[in-house]
């Protein structure tokens, strides 16, 4: 498990983010304040305040974690 801060400040960025993480079998959560949502849910993401960076929790380890980190570098805040 690893936590990173991501910025999803446009509709297009949210769409590409969801498409990118859906390629992985592991779970991803987005945490904003007291809300925790499934990061693979585009509707869930739009329920959050996207004007500021959000914490992403990647529930993976080893090679899968490294591949996910590489795929998500363009979203890091």
C-alpha cells in the first residue's frame, strides 16, 4: 500500500485517470477529508472537491505497485 497526492482538476484529467487505473487489478481509494471513495468510480470522483489535491491510496505491492506509480506520474500534485 502506498499513498500519493494527485491533482484531478479537469474533466478530461478525471476521464484519463479512471481509464489508466482501470487497467490494474488492484484497488485504489481517493481520500478527501472524511470521504473515501473507489478511485475507479468516475461518479465518485466527481462527488469530491477537485479544486485541491486529493490523496490516492494504492492497495498493491511489488511489481504491480511500481507499474501503477509509473502510470500515474502525470497526475501527481
